[in-house]
C-alpha cells in the first residue's frame, strides 16, 4: 500500500460514520459523535436513524463541526415500506436537518422484474428533497445475484435521480464486494452526469477500504475522488483509521 497515513487521511475524509442499530438511543449517538477526534480529522458525514437527526445536527453545530453532513436512512433496511411513509419520513428528516438521505431501493420488486416501483420510490424521493439534500440510493447489491442486475439497478437509480449509488445496507449476508463495486462504477463512469459511489457493509479496516478507493480513482480520476463522489459507510473503520494516523 502507498503511504499509509495519506491513505488514512483520505479515507477518513470520505467516511460516513454510521450507527444503525436497533438499540440506538440518545446516549449511544452521543458516544458515536464523541468517538471523533478532530485533531486527527473529521469524517464526511454521520449517518443515523431519522429520530436522531436533530440531535446530531445540534451537537455538530455546538462543536463547530459544521463541515460534517448529517445523513439518515429511509425504507430501511428491507426496502418494503409504503411509499407514502417513505416520503413522509424523507420530508421530516430534511426538516430536522438531514443533508443526505440514504434510500433503500425496493430491490425485491426489482428482482421480480418490476422496475417501475423502484423508479417511483427514487423519483418521488428526489422530488420531495427538491435540492435540499443529496439522495443516496442503496441497491442492496448482495441480493441482486449477478453483475448484470447490479448494473441495471445502478442505471435505474442514476436515471431516476440518485446523487450516489450505494452498495448495501449492511444488514444482509453479502454486503459490499469488489465485484459489485466494479459493476456499479462501470455504469457511473460512463454517465455524463456525475453520480457518486458509496461502499457500505463489512468495511472495517483501512485495508478493507483501500481496494474500493483504487477502483474509484480508476473511475473518477485521482483528483476526482472527493466526498462529493465517493463515500465509505462504516462504524469500526474510524478507529482503525485513527490508529493508523496516530
């Protein structure tokens, strides 16, 4: 690996520090924010359930860490919530201060060869957001079985209005893989619209993140890899990155 500290700094700047556990509460979210060591660097975003968006937004403002975006999830994790509920939660999250919405595409419908339902979820969410936040679409690549379906789902998300295409929820058996990343990036790299890529699920160390960083550089160019184009969704990755920086 090239100079490890430089890679660690870059990965940190692309990280969505995430806690999406069923037992999350105000205290655990405070601990998540408290795990950030500003002297070593800040992540790109903090991703939490919708009910914690306002807490995170307020805390980051008080700390002066306003460069950190606040992300949340909708239709999570199975992609089966009614559309009206998803749109209502999207609106409420934005009003609470969310900068980014990570939407789980109805991938099970997609597997049943129903492309219209995923399209409606993505397109309608984009309309609700109305330029006030980024839309990151989770295609759940590990459930899509093959590279062709992953590429088709990526293309659908891109056309429907995604600002990022994300591999996984982290809640299924197979999450981010290099093969899935290649399939997603192959579509994004050919698009005239700049749509970002987010790898999520199972990325726990700098060594785990590194291959995805290289794939992103091959797609967007070394200078083109920024928090506007590439993200890593992770929790334990933060401590490994800090350990490398220390």
